[in-house]
C-alpha cells in the first residue's frame, strides 16, 4: 500500500522501515520508493465540460431572483 508519513529512522530502498503517519500511527513495511507521485490522470480536458462549469459559475453568481 502507499503510505504518507515520515520514516522513524534512516532506511535504504528494499529495507524494512517504519513510517509515522500524520495521525500518529506507526506502519511497517518494505521501502520501495521515496516521495512517490501518482502517475495516473483523468485524461484530456473536455471543452464542453469546462464551458458548462463556467456557465454554472456565471449563473450562480447572479444570486436569487
């Protein structure tokens, strides 16, 4: 699993280590990457959806009638 937190001690890739999460939990596992990033995305922007969002913001800014 992917865990965000701070290592409790220095570690080398492939070595077992402990991570302290922001919630204070201590999790143990094998270090496979340091500061990994997500590599997925949601594809290309869809022009029609962008325009619909802009239209919605414009309509909502008019307030109640």
